[in-house]
């Protein structure tokens, strides 16, 4: 049996990149009979950016609702809010004391903002050690993530090895799991889809809003309708490819290359793939969002299960440290 663990920040409603890059693959792994799984909402990480309690709470509900709407079965997975397990901040402190300051200065999460140091808080700087604590606290074997998190996983392995080396075998050193087809979902502008870049597709939005966004924000070139087009550099095709699977996206690529098929047609097919493809999930998402009490109950059950595992692991660490 392998233990799968992954988390998502609650900085907004999970976008298409989160859903295809993390939530869907993690649920598939979590439901495989040979695995057990820990899936959580990283609302302590979100605090590095979001300071309004009401916003944070709402985002946390939206993130929980997205997992559940995509079919997460909480009888088969431990599903919880990071902040409900205080053991994690304690472990993060210990790990911070075993990891070189110099290495933390190289983390993308910090480096991307290093030219605007006035925007960087201490939490953002030590973010990778809280993430390492998330993983090591549960003896996780595999961590499914998108490409943008690979450096953090490397730091997790690094700090686990440093601790094990100095204090004796304590932590399981985890492996990342990535999928080539969904490693990096582009945003509407072609850069990585990311809340902070304001280029996201929220698949839970109303179809009308999605249509507007796709038609207005996805950039295409000015090739006339009848001319052949190159799908490989086109955001609309890349998104369709991530959504619709190999056969359908190959068909669209052939049509684009043949000519007589316009970007407008491609956008229409992309919209349909999202609206129809996620119709059930969209309805389920809104049902959950209308019932925060039910979300709280699900998350409370998960927190209790998570703490049962976290407590003994933290004790193992503390005894190694001489506390
Ligand atoms: P976060 O919240 O930025 O993203 C959550 C997951 O979604 C993936 N992802 C993407 N995948 C494909 N294309 C994209 N455009 C895209 N954008 C995001 C991310 O790779 C990630 O898998 N630090 C983490 C949260 C975290 C965590 C953890 C993850 C905290 N503790 C422990 C795993 C294990 C983060 O900010 O992810």
C-alpha cells in the first residue's frame, strides 16, 4: 500500500490548471484500492497572500467544494483543512531549523518576488518548509503535483534527508508524481494558468461568463478562416487538448491544419468541452457551496483522522530532538 498526499492553496476557486493538473489525477490515485490518501486545503499557505478572514474562509469552502464536486470519496480519503492540524506548524519550525537559509533564498515562491522585497513576508520565505511539513507529517510516499511544485518537492526530500542523516532515520523521503499531458495547463494568455496572473478559467462559472472569457481573452492570430493554421502554438488548442483527450484534439488539430476551420470554431468547441464536460461537477459544486455546514462536517471528520496520524509522527520527531 502506498500513501498519496497532496494539497491545494485556498487563494481562490480552483481553476482548470488545478483541476486537471492536481485534483483529478489525485482523486484517481486516491481511489485506487492499493493506495491510501491524504488530501488537504493549504489554508495556512494561503495566509502568505490573503489576509481577509472572510475571503480566506470562502476560498477554503470553494476549494473543498471543488474536490468533492470532482468525486472525492471521503470514506476512502482523509480530506482536511491544513489549519485544523496544528501539529504541522510545529513540524515546520523543526524543519526550518534543519534547512539552510541559502537554499530557501533559491525557492521560486520567494525568488519570483525577491525584486519586490517589501511584498515578501517571513511566511512566504519559509513557505517550502511548511510544505515539507505537510508531506513528512503523514509519512507520504507519493505527492502528485504539477510541474510548478517540483522544486518544493526537491526541498522536501532535501530536508528529510538532512534530518535523517543528522538525527537517524525518521522521515519517509517522498517522490513526486507528475503526468506529462497535464503537467502545465496554460492560462488564457498562454503563460502558466495562475490566479496571480489573472489568466484563469473558472469552470464552475456560468456558461455565459465562460463564453465571454474564452471569446475575449484567448489570443489568436489573424490567419483568415480559409487558411491552414498551426495548432501547436495556439492556446485554444492547447486547452482543448488538455480537456478533450487525444482523439478529439487530434481531430481539431487536423481541421486547423487543413484550413476552412477558424479560431472561432475552435473556441466554440473548447467552450462546449468545458460546459458539457463539467456539467455534473458544476452542479455539484454549487450544491456544496450552498451548504457550508455540510462542508464543515466533512472537513472536521478529516481533521480528526489526520491528527491521529500526525500526532505519533510528531512525537517520533520530538523524541529524536530530545524534547
Ligand atoms: P497551488 O495551490 O498553487 O496549486 C495546486 C496544484 O495545482 C497544480 N497547478 C497546476 N497544474 C497544471 N497547470 C497549471 N497551470 C497549474 N497551476 C497549479 C500545482 O502544481 C499543484 O499541484 N504549495 C502548493 C500547495 C501545497 C502542497 C503541499 C502541494 C501546500 N502543501 C503539500 C503538495 C503537497 C501550491 O501552492 O499549489
